């Protein structure tokens, strides 16, 4: 596996395995999180690429991209993804009037990936509106994070992750996941921002700025659409990520606190206990798989 790193938090990873069987069934070819600034040349034609027999899922985190599919053009706003097969009649690019485009993507290979993409397209079309806090997008971020942390080290693990993503995509397009609220574009931007930056020391002003709204109007709209404050939502995401790490890793609680955005482990424990009803240590010992949907925070 090779990686091309840009600035911190961004990178494109290429997977190169020699076991043809796994590449024929399903595997990851490329995985990345990227940001294109205005004036950047970013333009991909689906009929003029060398990576034939590949299947791209790309999800907009912020800014705006554009895709043309069989002569029809679609704007790609935060919370929207496209699925395309290469080769096919499509072109996706950074339009000249865009203020930039931040996205996360995965490219798969193999016959099973082909079946999944074609089924998803038949069910939902090539452009999908997906909430940033959906299980599908959270999974994509986890696969990216595992790759960045060099946890995917062989063809078997990479293929398992490809299948995991495909099954979640099947699940999403079959409407087995409860449909999320259809958020406005500015609020979708902030949800994507929080999902992508929860591990950083972000504050309310940072979250409000991501929406493009004034702080006062942003707070009003966020509460209206999410029925919680932005800080409550940020805390919810951090606690969910911490719960995943407590159950799936042997990292110390101090390390986990840092990984989910808390510089003070004692404060993290206080927040976790209030949200879950027990300390992080007890949660790990009890091995209780828990999804935190509602928090009451002072």
C-alpha cells in the first residue's frame, strides 16, 4: 500500500496487492480525503481513464463539485455523493465558480463491487443525498482512519473492508437504515465539518463559520433541524467514537481522550460518564455495545 500525503488530515492511499483472486472479487484500489481550492485543475473523464474496471464513491464534505452523467449535470453539495463506474459516460470536476471542494472517496475493484454499484445506481441513481452522520459515511471515515493509521496491512483485511463498505451501501440504498432528516446545505456542511474534525480542538465559532451563517442564525437553525445544540452534537460524536475505541482497541483511556478531541482525560471521563451513565473504564470492562442517540449536557 502506498500513500500520497498532502496537508495534515488529507491524503490519498493506493492499494497494490498481488493476489489476483481478491482483486477479482472485491478490494480497495484507492482511498482518500482531499480538498481542492479555487483555481485547481481537477477534472476526470470517465471514458478517458486508464483505471478501467473500477468503481468510485465520492462524498462531498464542504464546498461544491460538479458531475455530468450521460449529458445531465448535477451540483455536488455537502451531504451528496456520486457513484460511477469506469469506464462510463461521466465527468466530475471542480467548477470555475466553486469556492473549493472537500471530499472523501473510495475506489473499489472486482466483480462484486460491480454488482453493488450497478444495484445502487438502479435503486437510487448516480447521485445520492446522505446525511454525514449516517452509518455509511461514518464507516467510510473509519476505513480512512484505519488506513491512515496503517492498520490495513494485507489483502485480506483490505478486501474485508471493501465488503463491509459494500454491505453498508446495499443497506443504505435498500432503505434499511432509518432515513435521516433532510438537512439544509449549511447545516449539512457543519455536520460534515464536525464528523471530519471532532478529534481537533474545535469551538462553537469554528462550527458556525463552517455553515456560512452568522453565529446567532446558525444556532437557531441548528437547534431547529437537530433538536440539540452544536456542542451537544459534537459531544455525541466524540462519545460515540470513544465508545468504538474502548470496545475495539487496547488504547489507554488517556490516549482515547486525546484521539476524540479532549486534552484532559479527567474531563473526558466526566463527559463520558454523564452521556453513558458509567465511566469509560467500566464501559470497557462491561463490553456494552451502545449507540448514543440523546445526550443531556449542562
